[in-house]
C-alpha cells in the first residue's frame, strides 16, 4: 500500500457517489449531446466532466453520445437520480514505470502483476459498485419521447497516483453498467398526433 498516502474509504465513497451523479447528469444531457455531435461549440457540462474523468474517457463518452444523436437520432436526458447504495468492490495498488503509467492513462486498464525494479510511480485503482434509481427521458427527435424509471447497477473504475497526498486526483477511467428493471412513466408519439390532425 502507499507509503505516504492514506485513502479513507468512507470519504472516498462519498466523493465517488458525487462524481457518479455528476457524470450521469452530464453525459445524459441535451447540452452534452449537442456539443458532442458538433451542434454547439461550447458546453459547461463537458468542461465539468473533465474534472471527474480522464481525458481519454471523456473522448470515448463524447464519441458514443455523438453517435447516438447522429446515427440513431436519439437523445437521453437524466431527469432525476438517487444513488441508493455504493460499495467498494476492489482496490488494487501497484508501482509503475513512467511508460506503464502512460499506458494506463491511454486506456490500458489491466494493471501489471509484477512490478518493475525501476518503478517510480505509486498508483491505485478502486472499483465502486453503485445501485441507483433514475428517471430518464428518451427522445427520438421529431418522432417520440418517453419517460422511464430505471433501476441500474454500475461499476465505476477510479484511478489516481498515490505517492503523496498532493498527488491524489481521482478520475473515472472506465464504467460498466446494466439495467435491473425499468418502468415506463409516459410515452408520446409525435407521428400519431400528426395523423390525428389530418
């Protein structure tokens, strides 16, 4: 474990929950979708996301959001979220060389089993599993929109250098999620309204 840095897990979990909420509200917003697709040139949401995620992960999120809007003509907007539980699922500590650290920041999530003799960087990866209730609005532009209450589980991967307290800078580098349940709250089809008007 780190020689000079102590990570308090209860405090870390509170920060992880706040980061998870901010991440989900940002990525599932009209502002972020339009910015990612190139429809606007500035986004306060995207700028804020950079405070919580690695640059590589932000780029992946932008690409996925842009594809959803451009290719599927669909936008997701998180209306409300309640994180019901959060738990640390794994903690890994390693010592890395500069080259290994650069590979991690470029997206390699597999940590080395053996440490190099010339490793100089203390590095930690913490995975957190959350369960949340989310009210999500899904819009297929010009066709339909719906509101659903979703029960979701996600595993977030946070990373940071941990050689000294000054180096601590936790960032989300990866995310995996699945829906446990969803309940439709409302659904509007615009094509039906157009047909009724004729």
